[in-house]
C-alpha cells in the first residue's frame, strides 16, 4: 500500500473510531439516565436510540466509502467535485452545493469552481449566475472562514451572509442553513465545499466531522491527480 493509501485508511479508521465513541457515550448517558430498574418502555427507548446511532453511523461510513469510490473512478477533479456534491447533498438534505478553490495565482484568494449541485434543476439559475465570478479572500464569507481556519463550519444567518457577498438573488430562495468543509492535505486547504438548505437545520457536529473526513479524502485525491499530471508533463520533456 502506498503512502496515500495508508493515509486514507488511517482517516477511515479514525472516523470509525469516533463513531464508536459517539455510540458508547450515547449509550452511557442513556443508562445513567435510567439508573432505576429498566421496565419495557425504558428499555425500548434505549434500544431505539442505539438503533438510530447505528443507522447514522452506517450512513456516514457508506458516504465515506462512496466518496473513496468516486475519487478512484473520476478522471478529472471537476468530475469528482460534481459527484461528491451530489452524494453529500442527498445524504444530508442540502438543496444546493458548490465549490470554491484556492486560486493558482493568489493563495489568499478563493474562486468559484464550475461544479455545483441543485436538487431541483433550474431553481438556482439566478443564484449560479450571481455567484459565477465570485472571489473571496481568506476569512471573508463562510468559505473564506473555513479556508482560514481549516475547519468545517455551520451557518444559520444565510441571507445576511450572501447579501454581504453580493448575492442578493438568494433572498427569493428562502435559504435558512448552510455548512462548509475544507478539502485539504495536512494543513494546506485546496478547496472549500459549501452547501445550503431551505430548512432550519441545527448545527450537527457529527455531520461536520464526517464532512471533514470527506475533505481529507478529496485532498489526497487532488494530490494524486496533480502528481500524475506532473509526471506526464515531465515525460513529454524527455
């Protein structure tokens, strides 16, 4: 197994371990709450909660597996971005998603990539046009803040955020929640995925942690693609 493969496996194990800990903590809390002898109703409640945890864990691991498959199958970075946007949006219930990448000319500038996903085709047409030429500095807007910190983030005041970014057309979409995660290798951020929902979704640390793992997988994929491109360029010089 090469170095990239070992690093990918490490991140899978790390996410799996985190999910195991989350299940254990949840179970411990429930058993502590029910220190009294368990009757049938209480036991059923505990079982239902644990089953929910298992379902959530299985879903997150399946998404992570699918992202790995997408990375292995995709011929281009843009194709991988489009497929991951769709997969993550469907799993988490986001109605729209797009990607900002770090500019090749200025590492402190984020530019919008071509890839995007919309649940209902055509609904975000005006939004897409408004955001097409968007440029964000590190620390500016949700993607800029994520690029600066290197950590995923959640947002609830979406309309103010997008108005400040000059995308006033978002007002008619009634967007209420947003989240973003970095695509990175070690501490270097290469891109930021940003998602929106027209539902009021409360911040969920488990979702953010799983998105961070997805970002690490994609970071390794980008590095691999760049290495292949560089090798091909060197070969043409021989």
